[in-house]
């Protein structure tokens, strides 16, 4: 077991084991100075990956903004101050649930350019993840404007202006971003746009240094003034396409002009006494979460999930789920109805549960893994609940850290490398499985994702909002945080407990043994690890994804219950994960 005498340590058995952390050490590790990782509020809350953005979202809500207004402001903010993970050069999934029960899923995922083909990387596989040829058509600005136009209450300009100020006046580099800059230093120094911003004068920015994004401030000012048309059909779009093409890409102004946001119906799963709203394909998050929860619900009792055997059962549920997720794809290009029906079916989940052997794990092919895995990467997430109990769960991404490692010098926009989330005929996998044809590249197609924005209802009332950042591990992280809550953990514990992950390929359990940039240590217990090894699991330590979590207390109203509108207004608790620089805000 790793020892770290200067670290504050979470050594817990995981999700559903009844081993409690002492109150003092838990609370100490949950805050930096006087800033808590958990806040309670009567009116409204925001939990985002960066404290500046949570504060901004809370100010928007306090001014009378809708949850959507706050989500727009937060998404743009995170693209500025957390630039390695998301931004206007990428895309988002936004799950919205209004207080009146209306629910919508906004798909602003990036799309393949019109000149893209399934074999375009045959002679240069690295171009799938690096440089101009890896860039998909960005969707964030189009999607944010669409949902704001329908539900927003505050002026569009007012939601963008704070991010313009952050770009122009500068912001302090937080430890998480500083680490990302170090990890990606070679690529940052190799690209003029990234180098000018993150290594001015040839010196990499460090924690506490101020970062300025002057060109992006100009771009955001144009978007604030003219709306998304300047990005998708105007001078910003022309500059963006020109810079991508200069870097070897195929993005055109026509691609930007043809981009369409799709409003979908959320996936719905009733399990564990809750109704789970999730993102439909091309996200695998909604269906994957439903399947994991339904497999474990087939054990009937929370007590069946305790101890090392409970963790083993959890891992087996993950393996079944990741075997099936590669059958999903953009529904405009593939018929995914049959696999969706299975993944949402409690009866199907019960069949899978019956196949789980409590004493051993099995090889990947037992779980039906037919296709090679495509692994998506970093993201940003935010949860918003306003005073009326409208709720937003929103995940954004540019895929890899700093996306394509390409910053458009004429616009200040960091470009995504979302094309790497497609499968291609030449993909190699650790288990020599063939690539998933349903996820092959087609013009205007959206690649498969594991982003998992989630909203939880109980008896028709808002109960929780959560989601994660961290690529392929988002789904298992969201599942474990929700299961922790179902097991009776308070919101802070539910997020802070150590986690495991299994994605079927490669065939090992990724267990948390991780110290964050503020010397807070999180580690799965030795007892749990040995129990998994005895059952045949191979283990490797790693970091896990990051979760934002909002809980709505339905036991005690903060205002008298209104029988006419049927909307319960209870106390809100928001938690930001200690694994990143996020802190929640509320009032």
C-alpha cells in the first residue's frame, strides 16, 4: 500500500462497503483553506470543474438567470480557464430537465467533415489524433445558442462577456492546468498558437502565473455581438477553416455552415426506485449507466453489493457494459434500436447478472466483446440547478488534452481531435478485435462517446444531477458515485470515495491510487485489491475520472409545497470532485 505521510489520505474499500472515513480527516481533505468542496443552498447551485466558472454560474442564477443561462456562461468559462479539456473548438452533450417535467437532450457533438472517409488515416495513423486532419466540425457554440434562444432569460452578450474579460485580463493558472501544460509541453512548444499562449517567451506557464488569451477574446466578442453565424458562416469560420487546412486538415467553411444541433429525447431507465435520464446515442453514457444499474439491481439488495464480492460484481457489470457499448453509434448512420432495447431492459440485465460468477472473472470474449474499443479522453462537466428546480447536466470536450494540439492563430480557438473517436479499418487493439464498423467515419457523422450527463428523478421530482470528465472512465465514475449515494453515503463521500474501472479491453481492473495536485491521496484498499486478484483480475493503478454532483433533498422543503404546480423545492447540496480544480457555488 502506498504511504504518503504528507498527504491527506482516503483509503476506502469503495462504493458500497461500510467503512467510514473519520469526520475530521474527511472534511479537511474536502476543502482548500476556507473553500469547501461541498456547499448547501436553498436557492440554486453550480458544480463545475473550475471554481471561477462555478462562481460565474452562481452569479448568473442570482441575477434571475435560468439554469440554461448559467450553463452557457459556465461552458464558455471552462473553455477559457480549463482549455485543455473543452472549448468552442469542440462539442458538448447537454441534458435539460425543466421543473415542469419537460426533458431534452441537446447533441452538439462534433461531426466528420464532408471530405472525410473511413480510410483517410490508412497511410498516417497518427494524423487521426494529432494535427489538422484530426479536427471535427465544432458544435458547442451552435448548441449553446440554440438552447439559450429557447430558454435563456438574460442577454446572450452578458453570458459571454465574463469569458471575454478572463481572456483579456488574464486568469491565474490553477494546479490542474499547470500539470496539463507540463504533460503536453513538447506539443505545446511545437505549435505556434499554443506556444504563444501557454509558453510566452518560450517559458511554460506554471501554477499561479497569469494566462492571457487575447485572440480568443476577440473571437468571443464577435460571437457575443453577431451570434453563432459569425462562427459558422462568417469571418471567424473562414479564418478557422483556413488555419485547419494550413495544418493539413480538411475542415471547410461549408462544413461549419452545414453543422446542425440535434435535439433528442433523453433515454429513460427506472431502476433502484429512481428514474434515470441519460444521453442517447451517439453517447453510450445513458444506455451504459442503465445497464450497469440494472445488472446490480438484479441482486435485489444493497447488502448484496457490500465487501470485496460487491466490488467484483461491479467490475463484472462494467465488463458486460463495455462489451455492448461498441455496438452503439450515431443513430443517423446505424440502426442501434436493438442494442438500445437490450441495454435498457431489466430482464436482459438480469440474464447478464445470472452469468456473473462470484468466485472468478473471465476472458473478454465471454462478455461478448466483438469489436475493438475506441477510447475517448478528457472533458469538462458542470451541473446546474436554479431556484425553480430547472436542471442542466452538461459535458463538453475537445477530446485529448489540448485536442489536436493545434490552436488557430487567427481565432485563438483550440481545435478538437474528435476524429480519433471514430473507428477505422486499420485500428489496432490489444486483443486483436476488429474495429466496430457502425462507428466508421462518414461525412457529417458523429463519433461514439462515453460522456454521461445524468439527471435522476424520484417520484417525478428532481433528485440529483451528475456527470463526469475523464473520457472512457466517465461512465464507470458516474455509476459509482450514484451507487455510493444509493448506499447511503452523503454527497461528499459519494464523490470522494476511491473507484475502480474496467473497460473490457485492455483486460485489467484500473484501481485508484492517486494523489492530486494538492496532495490529497485516494486509494482503493489492499483488502479489496487482494480480493479481486483472488478472483483472477489483473490490477493496475491509475487516476480515475472527475465527477460533479448535485443532490436535491426531498425530505424537507425550503418553501411550502405547492400542490397546484406539483414542484417540490428542497435544499440543494453541490459537490465538486477533489480530483480536479473544481469548487461548487450556490446561494
